[in-house]
């Protein structure tokens, strides 16, 4: 009888332990974002709070990182379940460029964020009317090894310009590009960044630059070579002293998630992000462009959980 009683007591303790541990079980979600001074981190922190507040037993946290490349690696290493990414996610999934021989096939698209258009700037009064006129000019093409430099070189080549022979390339970051325009040390600048990016705001407010359009011919070549780019128009009067719309192209930032994350959870993450969108926009107004219909711009497969949401709201079949 004593053994039976002891066994019953032990079973009761074990059952209670299981119940208690189940009651306090939590799902942890690490989100790779970007530097604390950028857009990714504060938006990621806002989403983490939304998900932690609205999904039972969810503990989401935003991790400050080096950005897209870092986030892809964190996800590959199992140190993050999702990450903010620019158009490089396409090359990573396809195993192209720096990912040749190492395709990141576990990446799945979840949320469309906002576009990052190409800003083609020329010194005001320079007489430069098209990218063909960049030949023989001093052109800022972005910091060494930056995404901007990669994009600038691709664009110049698509326009029939050798970036090492036909121009004087200047490897300048955004703030240095703005300063160089002010000092008249460059004639042109190729800037990649979201609408309202600080350096472009600075030089347009000072009224020392002009925008130029890209021709359909160049745009078609870019789209053919790099599918994650899409045509884009900078609206008239978005920047000071920019009175006409500007025809260019852009890539869309997204949040990608690992394919191994539970589909029901990804559905809840997607739905709650849109349900609480106002809280995200309050952190950064560019998140107004986080619209369900922009899921059509994804260039890699959607996660099944996200796909369920987009079908539910009628943006995909």
C-alpha cells in the first residue's frame, strides 16, 4: 500500500509539473533587423511588441544587426527566425552572387515593407540630362562594397557605361555624397534609399541638385538582369525643389521567415502586423506602404502561413 501511495504521489507531482511547465511555455522569436540608427531596428522593435502583446505566450525580440547580409546569416545559423531584407534576398535564395553554391532555400517571404528607389542626382545647372551624359563625369557610386556600389555599377553597365573607364568613380557614402555636391567635387550621384532619405533631403533642400529620369530602354535592361527591381516613380514635389515626377526603379524591403516556422504562427504574425499597422506607422511613416497587395512583389516563395493570410484578404488566389 505504501508503494502504491508513493507511486500515486509521484505521478501527481509529475503531472502537476507538466501542467505548470505547459502553462508557462513560451514561443521565442528573434528578429534580425539593422543598426539602431536605421529604419529596420525601430520598426522591428514595434512589430516585436505587437506580436508579444497580441499572440499568447509569444516572446518576440528585435536584434540589432548589420542588416540584410547579417540577417540572412543569422537565419542560416539558427540564431534568428526572421529578418528584415532588401532585394539581396532574391540572390540569396537563388544562390547567385556572393551566395553562388550556397543558396538559402529556407527563406520564405512574409511581409512587404517599403520601396527603396534609385535616386539619380546631378549638380544643378550642370546640363546633364540623362545617364548617358555621365560619361567623363565625377560620379558618386556609393561606399566601397556597399549595396549602393553594386547597384550603381549594374546600372551604369546597363546604360552602356564602364564604371571604371568612362567615369571618375567616387566611393562615397550618403552623407559624403551630399557634402561633395555642396563642395562641387562631384557632378552626379547614384543614391539607393527609401523616399525621404536624409542625404537627398539635404541636397534638395539646399537646391543644389536636380533629378534625372531613366529611359525605358535602360529600365528594361535592369529589370531583365535583376528581377527584384520594379519600375517606380518618385512623386512630384516629394522633395523640395523637385517639381516633376521622376521615373526610376526600386526594390522592396521585406521580412523573410524560415520555412521551418509553424504555419499557424506565421499566419498570426502576418495578420496581427496588418491589424496593428497604425502602431508601426507611428514609429516610421514610410510603413504606410506595408500593404497586403504588395505581397505580389515577392520574388521568392511565400511562407504557407503568410500565403493563407493573403488568400484570406483576396490579394492572391
